[in-house]
């Protein structure tokens, strides 16, 4: 119960102050944001702010439903970070690679979707260079194949990589844009699904008149 109160307070006060006052957001197509689960948010990843901003898009009453998928080897590397990441940020940790696996690494995601959660996934797998898209990993296609009726909502964020880029710890006020796309569904082919996801991001990028035109090959 204490952890739930702390999480609510963290996002209601600290995160919303940073997002609304320090940074500022311009959200396009907010009506496409899911208000119930199961659902999957697929977003680009340039900054530690990405996760906090995406969660802040939801009304506080939906906070218990929203969980970012994150790398266990990074966020569980010490007890303090593990506690904060799981109890305050609400991550679902997964093992990316290495070690002896006895089950599908996405099993925690399956469990969350079975419980009607909204997952936040970064298809690039890790933070890239500011305002650049890296190649998408196929894990999200694997997840969609297991849950063909669950919508995958693409979101393109622009500006957060400049507000707090990879490797920096000083927050720079920078107005950010978020474009929310139409939901995608499994199409019986992983290659086609990944191309559809890339195409959705390309459309969102074009709508914002940004320089990026496609996912890097």
C-alpha cells in the first residue's frame, strides 16, 4: 500500500511538474491513447524521460494499469534501483540475453496482458542517439503474435532526446511533441508486422515534418 501511495504521489506531483512546467508537451491525436487494457504502446527511445512522459499521458486513475517493459540487467542491478524501478516506475523486468533460460523471456509480459495491463515497449531495445531512430527489434512482433487481438499503438516522441539525452544528467527545458498513431494488429507474418510498424512511425514522423524519414537499416 505504501508503494502504491508513493507511486501515485511521484507521478501526480514530481513527474507532472517536470512534464507540464519544465518541459511542456504538444500531444497529437490524444484520442487514440488506450484507456483500458490489454494494450501495447510502442514508442521510440532517446531519453530516460521517455518512460515518465509516456506514463504521464494517462489519467492518474489508470496508473495501476500502465507498466513499462525494461531490461532486468540494467534496472535490477542494485537493490535501491530495483525497488524504485518496480514499485515507483512500475516496470516489468525481462531478461534480454545471456544466462540459461528456462522459459520465454516475454513471459512476464504475457502475464501482464492476461491481467489487462497496458504495456509500454521500446522496439529499439535501448536508448538511441537524440532524435534518431534505430533498427526495431522483433520482440514486439513475437508479443503481438501471442496476442493477435491486442492493439499495438505506435507513438513517436520528438524533443525528449534534447531535453535529457543519453549519458546526460542535466535536464534542459525543451518543448516536446508526441504523435499517437492508429492501432496495429497481428497480421500472421512477423516481417509484414515489422514493416507495418515502421511505416506507422514514418507516417507520424512525416506528419511532424521532422528530418527522420524511416527506421535505420
